[in-house]
């Protein structure tokens, strides 16, 4: 990416947005980072004004409504942020000639398939959150031409309110026994890996839909067990079926994403999730 090109980060206060800010600063690239407090992306008029004034070459949308359970009752706000705001971004970016990078989720799939989902599989979401994210995908495709639509899965980073590893470590400090569901399988995805891969992807100019996750797959229980073992937690981590835990929203039982053709486009596969968890744990230990 050329140093004179401008990047706009939306949702800069989220775990993905925070990681983008750190990496763009490291690379010395020109960018403007806006948090949800700086700009309400559901306000078309204000967003139109801000984006046109900055006139970015790239818009990276990290803003999202991610509360899966709350979205069942608060679906209108989920649809506003994950759907209609994406439509507005697509309209604006197309009008000013910006490239739009937007993130979606494995939750656009039902989880009924017995092997990994590829970019040719038809979405079939089973929750309001999944439907809101699929709506955003449809609007992006309808209103923009120069875009990267990137589906992620089980994203983890340094946001204690959203990152499963951080939540898990917090629980482990006050509990001797943790029960974690073992019948939900996915590919954990480290935000730092997503940022690097995204920046390399947009350099290629090969627009379109991509799946971007760390390599490998695991159940939520296996994910938790690896993290707890890595920090030498002395308690017990027990597997439990998801139907034993009451949640407002259904989760896909199997939502592993096949990252083809991402590896062929950027020239490599993202690291195995074990390696990225190791790196993540080292990073947070250094911050303690």
C-alpha cells in the first residue's frame, strides 16, 4: 500500500479495530480511526459528511453489533448496524470511489453441514444476529463493486467484553470448575492475523468474498482446555452439551470455514490456531 493512500477505520474501539490501529501505526500508513462514539454508522447523513471530507482510498469497517443473544430481542438495532449501515457505507464508497472492506461471520450458516463451509455454500442463518450479518452481505454486493467481504469465525483479541480467551481467563480466577460446550465446532481467529492478511489481500486488487480464519478446527471446549492448560490453571474444565445451557439465540453446531481461495491469493495460509493462541497469551502476559 502506498504511503500517500488514506485508510479510514470504523469501529476503532473494537478488538479488530484496535489491532488495525496498532499495525497501521507500525507500518507508518496514513489513516483516520473513528470509534463508535466518534461516528454513529447508522446516521447516513453524518457518515456521508465525514467520509466525503476525509476521502479515503480504503474504508475498513470493523463496526458491528456482536451481542448474539441480545440480538434476538433487539433485532432492529442489529439490523441497523449490521445491515442498513453497511448498505449506506456501500453507497457512499461506490459514489466516491473508495474500496470497502467489511467483515461478516460464520453465523450466516446453519451449522448443519458435516464439513467446512466454502464460499460457494448458501447461507442459512439460524439467529437474528446471523440474519443481520447476512443482510449486510447482501447490501454490500448490491450497492458496491470494489469490496472485500471477509467472513471470520470465533474472533479473539484484547477486548475483555468480546474475546472468549479473556472471558475464560477471567472466569478461571474466581472458579475451580468451568463447564464449556463441546458440541460447537469452529476455527478460532486471532485479530492480529486477520489484520495482516487483510492488508495483504487488499494489495492484490482481487475483490470479492473470502473466508479468513486460523488453520485447524476445534470445539469450544477444546479451545478453552488448550488456553487453560497453557496458563497452568489448576481447576477442572468439563465438557457440556449446548442444550444444557439456556441461551436466547441458537448457535451453529459446526461452522468451520474453508479459507479457499485466500491462501492462493495472498500466498499463504493463516497460522494454526494453537500457534496464534500461544502468541496471544504471550502478548497479554507482556501487558500484565
